C-alpha cells in the first residue's frame, strides 16, 4: 500500500499482483492515498471505513464482478468516481459500465500515461468541487438579503429596489409567478421600514370567502351577520402603525376593493355593520401572480385601485430567468434540510445537478425547495443522486414513431447522442463529459469508434462529421 499526505483516498480492487504493482508505480507522487483489496467483498466491507473518493476495479473478479461492485458502490455513495478496467476490448462492457455510472473504462494491460491522466483529472475535479462548495458557503452569506438568495442581475436589482423603497413607501405592488418569493419581498420591505418592530399582518385574499374577507380586513361589530357574536377588529386596525400584506390581491372581491381604496386614500376603515370610521396608519403591500392590467381591461379589477397600488411596483423574476442563482439556492436548501432531518448530506452529484439545471422550474423557488427537501429525505448516502430526486425528474424517454428501417443499435444511438451534445456545447469535450457524466477519455474512445462507423450518419437529420 502506497501512502501520501494527500487528502483523497483511492481504493484499488485487483487480484493480479502485476497490475497492482503497475498502478502503485504509476500513481506514486500523485495526490491520492492508495488502498488495495483483492476482491469485491473486501472492497464493500472497507468502503464505510475508508470512504474513498476514487475506486479503480477490475471487471473480472472472484465472486462479485466489477459491474455489480460498481452498482453497489454507487448505491452506497453516489459521489464516488468509479473506474473500471478490463482486458475485454469490445464496446459492450464499456458502454454498460458508463450507463451504470462509471466515469471511465480502461483497457488492460494498463497504459500508465492514460491511467495517470485519468486519475489526475478526477483529483482536479474533486479539488475544484471542494473549493466550489467552500466558495458557495461564503457566497450564500454574501448574496443573502433578508432571507432571499441571489447573485443574478435581476435579483440584485430587486434587492436594490427594496432598499430604496422600504424607508418611504405607503403602498407597493409585488408581482411575479407563484413560488418566486413575493412574501419574502413583502417581509423585507417591512423589516427595512422605519417601524420594523410594528405589527406585520398577512391576509391571503384567495383563502377566504367574500363575506368573511371584509370582516377579516376591516373587522365587524356584534350582530353584523350570523355568527358575529362580538366586536372584532380587522387586520388594518391590528396593524396600525405597521404593515398589511395582502397576498393574491387579484382575488379580492369588488366590494372589498372599494373599501381598500378608501383605506389607501383616506386612511380610514369601517367595520362591517358599523357606521363609524376609524383612522389607521398602515403601509400596504399587495402581491399577485395575475396580470392586473388584463383584469382591469376585463372589468375584474378596479382601475383606480390598480393605479393606486402600482405607483410603485416590484416584479420578482421567475427562477427560469435567473438560473445562475440555482447553485446557491440548491446549496442553501441542502444545508437547511440536511440539518433539519439530521443527515450528513454534503452535496449533489454532477448528474443530479445537470438534471436539476435542465428543469424549467414552473413552480420556481418553492418548487426547488420542495425538491431538495424531498431529496434529503430520500437520500441514504452523503450526497443526493438521481435516484433521490422526485419522480418528476426521472426524465422519461419520449415515445416516437420510428419506421423499422430507422431502428439502429443502442451503441449507434449513444454515439448519435454524443454528437448532438457536442454540437450543443460547441465541441467542448469537458463540458460534454460533465453533461453526460462520463470521462473525457471515454468521449475520445467513442469518437474514434464513430469515425469508423458510417451507420451513425446514415439517418436523416443525424449529426455530420466536421
């Protein structure tokens, strides 16, 4: 066993002394600490103790073979980089290994340069990810604003607007899709207002029937309606001196809209069933995911109230328009829910991150939070992998009506997809490797086989060679 002072551990599973000696000599001086076992059972036994970052295993082993070991290792810890080696030169075991999660497939006898380059690449990637995690931790603090996280220009603009508005506003309209964090914007406006310790009252206008909504907002007197057995103050009276947040303002009934306009104009409220008006001093924040301009045009929302509310408007961008915030948000929610569920989850695998990044996020930040929360519950290892993500991220293959003459082998289909990915990323093999979840050496191997096959380019619309 060869030891260095490096922090990354590498487990070699091999029963041939000559191969073990070659691996030890080749990786001498590299940033790995080598541990060796001769069979898969021993590897699985030592896995919890060693927690290796890289596993190099022979395909043909006594007892459990290398492919089954690959599956069981990644099931135990999806963050491990697994390299399979074999004397089998056919493409089937290589593609099978990659499909099951191997990052590379090396032919025996091993090429020392190729082995060294492969391990160096994995070590560099691991070091980079560790630095990125530490940087993300720092960035979460830097780019956190009143419970919101964002470094995208769109979110930084929202943060700047909140800072400018908060000390002076009387009414603000906050717009944006469901799940974008409009409630956090409202809370930030209140927290940065001149009276942050004053009451902050919230009313979801879509959650109450029309008869109860007016009572909730403005209060009622005893006997005003059936069930009104005593006087009750509404949230405007309760929040006097503070802030009222009216969520889903687009659902407010027309009769309540008229009373709300009077509150904004005259600073007065009138309890249901009472002739008396009470003076209040409140700031009003209204939020909606609906297009109030269209509602005004169709007569569903009062025009005068809309213009009164929209004199100052903050539009919260959808997550799809601020994808650069996705890594920080993922890290933030991962830390939050790993702590809540008391799990030692430290990250998300590259392939799971790729799947998350490809999602359109119609539910925005709330959907992302729920996805990470559920994934933390499902995760059995110290990283979240594809199998831990909600079922909606399973990415089912879309059905297609292929004529029999268009059917090709799985290998050819994989080669065509590789060319498609390379075309999308402008030929960047490192980026393609990251998307596909394989090593760059594997891409070079596949490209060399593609150059020998005319079948890859035989179907209409398939990629062409350069």
